[in-house]
C-alpha cells in the first residue's frame, strides 16, 4: 500500500528524505552514493527534481547496496523506531 502525505498530517517532514539520511549514517556502503544522493535531495527540496526521480534513486541504491531483504527490513524497522516521534499522534 502506498500512502501519500502531501500536507504532513501523518509524518512531520519528508520520510524519504529522512530515510535517505538515516541510511547514509548507518550503512557505510552508501558512501560512494552520497554526492548523488545529496545533489538529488537538494534538487528535490528546491523543487527542481521530481519525486519520481528521488524514488528511482532510492530504489537503485537500496537494490545495489543491501545484500539481502532481511537487512532492508531491519534498516526500515530501526528507522521507524528512531523516527516514531515524527508521526502525528492525533
């Protein structure tokens, strides 16, 4: 299921952007992707890069850098544990 939160009523901020920064901090294999990720994120925040391009880049580095689906699941679980405070409680 895909959920879109255009007005930040569910999550305070941009969860894909936060997840990208989380992965940069917690997965050393991503270091070589950091320049591309940061340029794309900056372009996205300035409305120069469409969300589809950001998603495509995210999918590419996840597919290339994670050895197995279990590590992705664990990374996602840990991300949400550390970012649950940004979920709207109402």
